[in-house]
C-alpha cells in the first residue's frame, strides 16, 4: 500500500496521489500503481483527459489545474485511472465506458459519465453558450474512447 505512481507531476497534490492509491486499493489493482504515470498536457484541448493502457499513462488537460476546477480534476483522474483498472481486471476487449468501467466509477463515488455538459464546466474553461442560446454539448471523453480502442 506504500507504493506511488511511477511518474507524478509536481503540480498535482499529494492528497490526489493518496486518492489514486485508495482507488487502486478499492478496485484491487494495487499492483498497477507503481506502473502508472500521470502528466499534464497543454496541447490537450478537446478532451479533459486521456488514458493509455499500453503505456499505463494518464494525461490531464492543464486547464484542470485551475483552483476552481479542483473537484473536476479529481473526477477526471478517477475516470482515466478507472480505464486502466478496467482493462487490467477485464482485458482490453471491453467497451471503454461499458459496465465494467462504470462499476469502478460508482464504487469510487462518482457518476459514471463519459461526457460533460459544456455549460457545467468551471469558468476557467471559458466555455460560453452561443448568442442564439443553442445548447453546446462538449464531449471531452469521447476522443479518449476512440484513442484507447485504437
Ligand atoms: Zn473515458
């Protein structure tokens, strides 16, 4: 239980690293923890996070570092690490946001959502609805699913 992720960005708190350790324990994939690397991406704009099971890597969009996005940052980290855990537990042929992955999110206390309404994002994302008040739907996690499958 003392192990740490292989790479942990200095911008992320040790509290968040404790959360990551707890989730891995809860999901019974603690052996995965020392293989996991986490990085912050400045280029990532269309998705909040990404996970690569092959590389045991999780990338997080840098906007999540804004203090107003702290809660969302925790959820996105959980979301992405749950992808790694689901593949570890069930193999890589499962659907990225299928029931195996959803069960892990729910066990961690999160709604198992794969998309997020743009209007509900913290203001640091600078997302605005259009003047015509058309509902803008942002699907940051859709790209991840494709990325993992490929
Ligand atoms: Zn996802």
